[in-house]
C-alpha cells in the first residue's frame, strides 16, 4: 500500500505545482485553494508511505514524479519548450526513479 500512497502523493505534487503556477503568485483564489489542498494531501500521503518505505527512497520517488510530471504538464498545457536536452534530463530522472525502486533497501554487503 505504501507504494500506492507514494504514487498518489507524487501525482498530487504535480497538481499543486500546476495550480500554483495558475494561481499567479497566490492572487487567484481557486487555484490557490487547489494548491493548498493538494499540498496537504501530497505531504500527508508521503508521510504515510514513509511509515514503511525508507526516507531516501520515498522522498526521491516523490520528488521525481513531481519533477517529471510538472515537466510534462508544462509542455502539454503551458506550451513550454521541448528541447532534446530537457527531454534527456527528464529521461535520466525517470531512469533514476526506476533504479531507486529496484534497488534493495538493506545495507550493502
């Protein structure tokens, strides 16, 4: 269940990042409220997932989902530029997330 909570927390991070952009510096009430609610829910689910997942794994996956998701949302909905270097950077983040997920969490040895 922790991985599901973490995935949802990461998706909510994308929501709050996008709605924060739409809030125009918290000057628009609707997007500002969406930002705050999504932030609280995202942090809450991250916290629940950390009950069983290691800190480094949970936090890395959460921020990675948010970073790559915000990158994709920016391209699709905000017409942000697509440059091969930016796509490569996002690809490296995704590769890192996959490795983090597959890596054993115990001590090396």
